[in-house]
C-alpha cells in the first residue's frame, strides 16, 4: 500500500477534505480550495489566500497531469504548513500539462519561512497522487471522511 508521508498526513485536517464538488472553472476551484484551507478555525484570510494561490497559478499551471492539480503558495498569514483536498468528479479545466480536466485538487499553503517544508509537501503529494490506485480510491470515496481515510491510510 502507498503511504502519504507522515509530515503531509499531519497537514490534512478532516474538515479540509471535500468530495463531490462541482466547479465551473479554475477561479472557482481556487476559491474552493482557499475556503477549505481556512478550516476548521477560519483564522486564515480566505481572500488573501485565494490571491496568493492565483498569483502562483499565473506563473504556470499547477495542473500536474492525470487529473491532479496542486495549487500552492507561501505567505505569512499562516503559522504552519497546511493542506486541503477537493474532489471534483466532473472535472474542471485547469490548464493542466496534459490538457485533461482536473478531478483532484490538493491545496498547500505555508509561511514564507518554511520553503524546504513547503517543497517537501509538494513532492510528497505529487509522489502519492502519481499512483493511479490512490487517485481512483479518492474518486470512489463515498464521503469526505472516506476520502480523508484514503489520504491518511498506510
């Protein structure tokens, strides 16, 4: 079985995982992942977070292929690295490198003072979601709790 790196599993909170989202476009997807990244406490400014993710997205699409996008950014409005996952079964055009719609979005945000940890989280997510079985299990999740279990199981 494929395992999410312990560090990253610690970054995903059950309230930051949602399945069954219908997102009309990339902007809606960035807003949805920004909203999830504020959970559970709502201490992070959602609008600023969306701007941070959008700025990074304008540099180059974070759609890495195989239906996966990893929008991410760094700013000092968060104290620790955090991740959120949105499953969009119908897919959303995200200008991915393979031109396929994105069905799995993993947002990652952290403070500017943690660039190595940020890069390690990006690498960990990419490594886990390269696995087709893991992607399919996420898309088959019956509810958000099931998706969270898929993400954090050994």
